[in-house]
């Protein structure tokens, strides 16, 4: 026996074997000795099983039934937990072993050395200080299921410890476990299909002075969960913003927007969509704003070629005029 093994006394033969274990689990023998157990270790009648906060253990009894013990539990392996079919044999073994134990004590033997530990393991002190609760156990024909804090009867529902306790344990013994998976859609974009668009009614993307008082734009691809759609017109220095509204058909419509306060030139038009989860998406287009026939920095001017601006009879038939500052998009000059 190694130094890490603990000697302990028992009453009779093993009544079960540990077939599943998780976390810290120790067993206290009838003489008060504690041992940390592992898969394949035996347990005996009258012993107490103690589990840590993250521990659990499954014991298969010699009659083929099982018990599952969850975390932070203290369970005594007595008649409430295990009553083997072969009661007579176990009782006889227990009586015989009890008599042998009494005789050994009478002969001066140390009773704690009668039964060796099944295998080396952690020091029992390694399990740490625990919050322990007493556990009562209901017994049926094929399994024993623990419940907490009150006397059990046939009308009390018994908790499970991560497995489907259907009084058969077949899925548990086969190593199969049924997991319930909850899924939810994650919305990380305000433009799920990546098809948000904005366009002008004007085919040439140009807005003149008359049209600048009420510019209309069209939206497409707005997601169904959109909560706000705003349209911004910017000349690079100044911007005008308007909000779209949802009509009775569920479409987003942009009211006509007055952009006459913006300076002539290229105007950037941006549609920004915000959805119900706070995501945003944007679509951009451009328009040319042209509200004046003299829109650049060179002033429009006209002058007569004659240096003294006086046209005599000889010059009246061909007066020469010079123009400056005419915009490049001019079509007619009179």
C-alpha cells in the first residue's frame, strides 16, 4: 500500500462501483476515514459519499441499478439508497464481517487496517472546505435519484444533474448525452442583403435653380427592421438633412428637400439607415447643383472693342463686343 492510500473498515462486500465521476468526490467509510475516489473504485454499505460544488458521481450497484449524485451533496449509502435483491447474502456477509471485525478488535488488531484503499488518489484534504447539504434519496426498481433538503415521497419531483433522469439511465450508461441548444439570430448589419441604394429622379443628376427648391430622391433595399432613414445633402461646407417617412405600404419615402442654400457644384447625397438593434448602413450618390449662369469666381462682363467706346458712322456697321466670365455650360449668349 502506497503512502497516499488510506486504510478503512467496511461491512461486507462492495455494493457498487463508480462508473462516472466529475470534479472532487470523496467517500467516508464507517470508521470515519475519508478517501478520494476515481473511476472503477468500489463503495460499501454504510459509507457516505461527499461531492464538491462542481462534482458529481454515478454509482452502479451490484444489482445493475444506478444512482447519480450531484454537486455539494452528502449521501449515505444505507437502505434508502440501496436495497439489493440478494438481501440475505449481503446481510450474511455483513454479519460475518462484523463478527470478524469484533473478533479482530478483541484480539488487539487495529480495525482501520482491515480493508485497504482500492487505489492511490488525492489527499482527502485536497477537496477543500465545502458547503454541504443532507440529501434524501427515493428508490425505484432501476435507479436511485437524489433530491435536496426535505423528506422525499412519491409525489415530489426529483432534480437531475445534467442528464435525462427517466428512471432507466440507458443514455447515461452508453455515454450519450442529450444537449438542448438554443439559437438566436444575430443582427449585425442594417443592410443585411447589401442592397441599400439611393438615386435621383433627374436622369442627368443635375439640379437647376428651379429644381433646387424641392429635390426628390428614391430609396431602395431598406431592411424591414429599419427604424430611421435620414438623407443628407452636402456641398463640402454646408449640409441639409431630412428624414424619410414610412408610408402605409411600408415603404420609406423621402420628402422633397430644399437645397437652394448650398453652393453650386458637386453635392454629395448620403442615405443613412438605422435598424432596431442600433446598426447603421449608408448609401451615397452625387448630384450637380447649378442655380446660376455666372457661378464661378470670374465676373461676367461685356465690353466694346473701341477704345473710346464711341462708335462713329464708319464703325456702326460692325461693332465688336468682348465677353468675359461666361460659364462653360452656357448654351446661348444674347
